[in-house]
């Protein structure tokens, strides 16, 4: 927490100090205006300190919505200023280099260089302002509209192992709903459910992280999520957030009751939870195995999966695995099984993607879309909801329709 506080203060105050000394001091002598410049950052810092250090234990859990909105406000002020600061510094650096070249090559004065290619700071200032305005608009859109910008992605998975009876079979995948983040946007979840049902898939699968921290987050959404339907049902698995490990429970029993409540509610909703187990799907005279494991994440994320147990009895069948964390694919699935297709979520693409790139690629080799290893594949869904920041840009909330295609001829 102290590290986060330090990063917050630096991201807010460093560009403020720079802009104040380089621009504000030179352009106004009014103490009132100079003080007014610091007011937004001062308010944001005080609000952050209040929520984190003065609202009791477990502040991130009890005030997640307020802290998330505060984080967006910090981004709106800090990111444009940081971009402007770096652009301005680049202008100062380039101008300084050009003056040195002018002096060394032409022996001109530093004060009035006659070097024909001397660099002026104005274009860099304009660039900084432009980048600042664009980033402000993007953050604002991502916070106000991006989180409900539901996107339907249609993909195909081709395989010679797929039985002909499943040729054209459509699986709809959703992931990472994080229902606790939608308490103030219940209408958006109804719209999501309607949109899913309108796709008329053969099967619906959910690949983990139904809640943020507590299973009772589901209480106001149980009925609407119960409306999801497909001919072959709705199947789900658990993600790292579903275990409630991010909440400070009074004791172990309370934590276990929280998980049990989540399991019970999924049954009430008509969802079939696959906890280290499998089911057999039948379609047009053929069958395939749908396998689900508990969360298996790289440390420090929880590891509860038992893949050998889950696949026992599926020998000779085409296999689809539901596993929340995509790193499970290379750690165990590829080397220790013959799973044909794995579906996962977890990454959120860090809730931001631009020009096909995301910072999540620094942590996850497979972070969004379809990945192949020979004929075997992994699909990573970037999720529906959000954690912490109520923000998505580029990595829009995703509904994936995966069409199975048999290449048997």
C-alpha cells in the first residue's frame, strides 16, 4: 500500500512541479492563481489518504467503487500532465542540442543562434498539449462508455480431431464479470444477458471471476444471470477472485462459507460448475468432453486445479478445457495432456489495448485472442468486468463466439 501511495504522489506531483516552475511561475505573479493551480491535485491526494488510511481496515474492499472513481480522477489529471511534461522536456533537450551544435559548428552566440536548423520549443509544447487532450478524452471515454462497450467477437477453431457431428457447433464464452463492480449499473448486466441470448449459441461457458471479493455481490444479479440459456446449458469454473482471498475475513470458517454460498448460487442460477471434473456433450450423434478445473495461476495466484482428475475418463474424446488463467496452458496443459482447445480469461488485457498492443503482454505471453501450438489452441477472453479502475479502452468487454470446424473432409 505504501508503494502505491508513493507512485500516486509521484505521478501527480512531479509533473505539477515541472509545469508550475517552467510555465505557471513565468506567466502569473498572482499568489491566488498560483495556489489555484495546486488545488485539484491537493484535493485528490487528500481524498486518497482519507479512503486508504482513515476509513478503517479493508478500505479497498469496503470502498472499492469510490476508490475506483478516485483513481480515474487521478488518471484524468496525471496522465495528460505527464505526457505534456515529457514532450516539453524533449523540446528543451532538442533545443539545447541544436544550440550546442550551432555554437560548435558556426561559433554563434548561445543567446541568438544563427544555426539554420535550430530547434524551437513551441512544436513540442503543441505536441504535449495535443497528447494531453487526446489522453484526457480517451480516459474519459473509457470510464464513461468503454466499460459498457460490449463487443461480440466471432472466431473459428479448425481441427481434424473434431467429430463431424460438432462441425459448426457454436460455443459462447464470457469471462471475468466481476459482478461487484456493477452495483450501480444493473441495467448494463441485463443488456449483456440479452445480447448473449440473442446470439443463440449451442453452449455458454463462463471462465471464472464471477465476483470481486464476496459471494453476496451476486444477490441483486442472481435473477438476471439466471436468464442465460443455451440448448446444451451454461457451464462455469472458478477464477482467483471467486475464492474470496482478497477480502479480510474474520476467520477461516467465514471464508469457507463465502465460497460455499457462491457455489450454491451458481446452482440456483442454473449454471453447472465444473470443479476439476468433466461432462460429455452430445450433438448429432457424436460426443466431446468439456472439462473444467479450479483456478490454477502462477504464484501468487491460487492453485487449486487437478487436471489429471478432471480428464480421467475422457480418453479418445475431443477435449475442451475451461481454465481461468492462460498461463496454465504452457505450464501443464500442453506438456501433460492432450487437450485440443483451452478457453481462459483473467488478463483483462489490463483493460486497455491500442493498435493491437497491451501492457498485459509484458506479463502474459498469451493475453488476448487465439493462440496455437501445432493443432492445439488457447483462446483468451479479455473479460466483461473490471477490477479497481472502472475503465476500458480498446480491450472492450468481450463476448466470444467460437465456431468449431471439422477438417475431416
